[in-house]
C-alpha cells in the first residue's frame, strides 16, 4: 500500500509541477508579479517543498525495497527541490525587502512557507 501511495504522490506532483512550470515559462511576467506580491509570494515555495517531500518518500521507500534505485531517485529529487527552493526563497525575500509599499497589514501566514521549506531541507540533510 505504501508503494502505491508514494507513486500516487509522485504522479500528482509531476502533474502539478508541469502545470506550475508551464505557467512560469509562458507567463513569466505573472510569476515575477506574484513574487513581488507580499501575500502570494510565499506560496510559490510550496512546489519545491513538495518535490522535497517526494524525495523523502522515495528515501523511506528505499530502505525496505533496496532492489530498486530509490535512494538515487531521492537524492535527485532533493537536489531539484533544493535548487528551486533556494532560487524562489532568495527572490521572495529580495522582493519583500525592496517593496516600498510594505506595511504591517500585509503580514500573514504565507510568510511562514519559505522558512518551513528551508527547515525541511535542513532536517532532511541532518538525517542522512
């Protein structure tokens, strides 16, 4: 049952990541506008965080099923997620710092998404 859920999560991620990536490529100005928005900016870090979660799924699946290359797949997804997370986290923080229209009313829970994703990256590397 675990293998089925891991692959379901994997295919769901591929579907959603493809849509997110197509939007980022075709409507790049919209992506930059989103990253400059004080509320929406933090939510773009969810996609790389999802890639890292898939990496954790494959790394845990590789322990009982060592015949497959699950550990190599986990490392590849971790690298992809970490690079995307670093880029989006840096852009999000940069655009929030240079935003001249920022005030206290824009503070929300969405700002917690990039630090939580960064914490996930850190905790994943500590367990290896």
